[in-house]
């Protein structure tokens, strides 16, 4: 009978069909935990977040829908405090999926904590500085929020080789050039999606398969790292 380790090492090619074996293969290690971080005006129940949560949980991956308070009037300190309570100190088993204002908030959090390793970072409609032509949204002073942000790009890059930026070519909120700049600063792998708007439910996105593809890439890398130990 094939032992469990040999079975696990032969599963890389099957990851696109199911990631459940990868969650099981690391039973002697800490389990993978994925954090889904929403943006401005959203809740954990919006857009493609519940779909991704279900996909992760069905694959045997613990999924945390990070609930950030008063998302129509985000307070920088309150959001950072909420991330601290729900994430704590990340490690190599932590995978992050963030959207829009959640991306820059996450990057500040990781820059401040400076974890040694994380399992992966996936950013949809991400940005790392003020957004040209969008200083406020519905009375919310976006520039003032962003001015609190301090990102150590080198420190974030050092935590993982698995950084993915998902960019829509017609995003009306975060210009593609802003997301491209962030991807360059992070040395990220880029997924470009045509006519995807801001990846909102109103743009037709209650599912976002490209995010799942990036999650799979993170798990493959984690698996290959264990194999080479």
C-alpha cells in the first residue's frame, strides 16, 4: 500500500481538480488558514467573498472572513485593530486574499508586524498610494486614510514569493496603472482580467475563479517547499 507521504508527493498535478489532499498532507504541521479581507463599503457577505469562503472550507482550508467595522466610514486605527484581533501574527501557513481598500490596509499591517514568512498574498484591485482623481468616496476622506499607510515593500516581498495582483483593465475606481505600479513594487505575479470593473457583485462577480487559481498556486508552492525539505 502506498504510504501517505508518497501519495501526497504525487498529487501536484491534481491540484486543479481538488486541493483537499494538500490540506491533509500537512497533518503533522500547522493547518493552512486563509484570511479574506474586504474593502470600502463591503461586508463579509458581499461580492465573491462568501463563494471563496465556501471553496476554501470545502477544500479543508480554514477560512476567516475578516470583519472590518463601519466600512462606509473606515477608521484607520479601528481597521488595523480589527486585523490584529482576527489575524494576530501571521506565519508560513497564512494566506491572505484582500480586495480594494483591504489590500492597502493589509500591506500596512504586514509591514508593521514584519512576519518572517507567510504562505501567500493575493490582492484584487490593489493599490499602494493615493488614487488619482479619487480623494473621497461618499464623504469618506480616502486620502486621509491612505496617508496613514506605510508599506515596506521589501519587507513584504521577503515574506513570500507567492504574491499575486489581480487587475481589471477597466476598473473605474482603482485605475489599472495604480494596480500595475503596486504589482511592480511587490514583484508580484499579475492576472489581468478584461472588462471586470472593480470585481464587485454589481460588476457580475459573485464568484472570482482567478482568485482560486492564485490560491492553488500558493498551495503548490507550499507543497513543493515541504517536499524539498
